[in-house]
């Protein structure tokens, strides 16, 4: 029954013609947006901004899921209705960002891993009880002369797999996000190769941890040349490289990307 529920939530999120609204900006990030319109970064203004998004007329025609920041999960509209309830009433699946940011991975050349596994089961259970149907967790990998390393790919894949199993055990669909950053001087072929390697590590780890793939979603990077690369690629080449990497690395059981 739990597998069926996870699968149905995943399918609902990737419904044709709809997308996910990422409203999970951290307090620091949303501060930059508010500063651009000369507003103070306080809880009232953050609540007003999110309320503006969630009360948009006909929102559910275009949005299937909304990723919330923890503060937003606890907030309500001016009329006292919880944001989560407002979204559910519209047929939109509320989700929650669960990772607690990237920290350095010792012994590597500037690589990192994502923290937040401690007490994750308790947090996941509380968010599920509060109305969330899915979660998001981001790991980042960078392309350099000697990166990503075997350790970098292995560690981040295992962290994503641990997060995914904990989410599923608590009824949340995990969006697995291994993001290969576009910083660097590498060309398109190198970006594609690294993306394929990272996906291989991730799905090996998910298999090792007995993750139910039909109850997951993938949030990957586009395959692009590095931003400082001297070689430029056409949109068509970037599209083909991205789709090729995904076809090679993502099991058919995954409901959506």
C-alpha cells in the first residue's frame, strides 16, 4: 500500500503539462530577491511573498507540486489557513526541502557532501503528518582537472540513497538531485561523461539501499559546457547530450525527471 501511494504521488507530480514550483529559497537567498524591490528580509515579507505565489488564480492548472522551505511549511495565509492546506485543497502536492546544505568533504580537492541525515526520519515523519507528499535533497559535484573524485561521487550517491530510503519509509517521495555544476572550463563531451558517471554511482547506491524507484523522481543537471569553456555548443547539441546521458543512466522504472 505504501509503495502504491509513493508511486501515485510521483506520477501526480510529473503530470503532463505541469511543473514544480520551487518556493524553497533559504532565508538568505530570498533576502536578495526582497532587496531588489527594497523590502526588508523579515518573516512578514517572506510570508507575503509566498502567499502571493500560492493564491495565484488557476495555479493548479500549471503547477503539480510546490517545494517549501521549513519556515514556509509552518506559515499560514492572512486569513489563517495553513499554506500546506491551501495547496492540498487545490490538488497540488506540497513538498519540503530536507537537506541542510553542502559542507566540505575532507581529503578532497574542494569537493563537498550534503548534511542533514541526523534526525531526518523524525523530520520526514513530521512533514508527512503535516501534509507533505514529497521531499527534495541536493548534492553538488564539480568538474575540474581531478574532480569529481571516486570518493566525491561515492559519498554523494550514498547520502542521496540514505535520504531516499528514509523518505520512503516515512511516506515521502524523494526527489533525488545530483547536480553536476556548470562552473569550469570543460567542454560538452566532458560534462556528458561526468554526468553519466554520477548517474551510474547514484542508481547503484539507490539499488544497494533497496530504494523503490517507482516512488522516486530525479532532478538532474543539464549537460552543458563549462561557463568558462572556450568551446560553445548549440541548444540542439546540449539537448541531445542531456537526453543521451539520461537515457544511459536513468532506469526506466523512474516515473519522471
